[in-house]
C-alpha cells in the first residue's frame, strides 16, 4: 500500500511539473500550437538561454577562401552543390550562433551545428511551397538543439530535421549533402571557394570554444536517456551515415573502411571544436570523407555516440566484429 501511494504521489508530482512547464512555455511562445506534438513534453527542457538567446543568423556573407586567416586545423561545414561555388561555414562562428540561414543558387538552406551533440547538419528550408527561416528555441531534447521556424513557431529537432511541436508537427526537412572537414582540406580542394565571413554586430569570442573540455566529459550535458550499447562511451565520436554508425576510433585506426556500399576515409589534420579553449589547438579528430560505390560524396555527420543512440535506437553499429 505504501509503495502504491508513493508511486501515485510521484506520478502526480511529475504531471504537475509538466503542467507548470507547459503553462510557462505557452506564455513564452503564444504563437506555438502546443496541442500538436509527436514527443513527450517531459523530454524537452530548457538549456539555459531563452528564445533567440543564442542568435541564429538570418543571412550570411562570404569572402574568398584565398588568404583566409582561419587556422588550417579548424573545422568547417562544407557544401559542394552542383553548379555552385563551394562554400565553407566555419564552426568557430556556428558554435556561437548554431544556425545560419543562407541561399545557395536558388536553394535556401539552414546550416546548423549543435555543440552538445557535435552534430553539423544542413537542411533545405523549403517546405510545402514555402521557405522557412530558423532560430534557436533555447530548449534541448536528449541534449540536442530544438530549433523553431519563424513562420509558424513550430519546434524542430535538429538531429532529425523533424517538427516535434506545433502546427508543422510530423513534417520533415530535406537534408542537403554536407560534411565537416578542416579549413586546410577545404581550401586545398577549392582554392576558388567561398568562406562564410565573420558575423558583424555581435560581441563573441570567435575562434574560442565556450564548451572547453566538453568532449572529454563522461556525461553529456542535461542528457536524460540511455547510454549507447556495447560499452561505447557516450561522448565518443561516431561517423553517422543514415541509420548506421561507425566508431571514429575504428576508422582512424584502419584509415579506410569499405562496408555497406560505402567507402569511409580518415586522414589527419582537423581539430576538435569542443576540446581546448582555443579551437585551433584542439586534439586531433581527423578529416572524414564518405563516398558511395560510384565515388560520389555522401553526406554524413560525425556525432557523439549518445546522440546517435538517442535518435536512432534501432540503428546499426558498425563495429567490424
């Protein structure tokens, strides 16, 4: 009887806490339709900053990659779209803004980076004939950034590109092929490429890592979820290609892995953006490229293992055993 009462009280307190949280969110987000959601609201929490507390970039400008002063080991998110000049988006800027809204040719894109998951993903901003513009809610789910679109104020999961709260719940953005590599790798392959210019109007220590030492932690920040299987450390990196994940340590040791119709290649030269205070001095992570059987570049992401497991619980772990 005591156990039953204790459990009843616990669930009542949980329900009351979620109700109070919902009331606060509805006051903070009056234009978001909270009657529509695909997730449990208890999984969403504040990461600290309020709405737009981390300022996304409504637009960006570019400079020629030639002559850049950004250190060669620093990571950039690369987009090489057919018929367009290749573009690189330095993580030194995205760490502080998390989303850059841009247009490449006639394709509006959102270049996103969640430091807590180390996930850098690019999305096509077009949906149902409309173009969306994205900002940062300041909320987290499984330690991953929750974005919002300014048109309907629906909330979107960055890791999956799916709307999880609001009018557009259940809708999914199209992923644009991209990858993260070192500034040196991008510039060497694309001497005529374009580099996202330093944002103006913000007082930020670009080139510094506000999450110093994070990728050496044992526990993800504000993460409430299962740890990865097979004894894989939560904050170890994996190469995510679709629903598969290759441990970065395995790829780094092998240099080249050919499996499941893909060719994964590791090479030295890129620093972790989440290690030392100065990004350029971060520990070696390496450049990773993925190609299909025809030699075409394949979009992929190098993320923390806990995030892959949280959002792809039935995903395939490519352990090579």
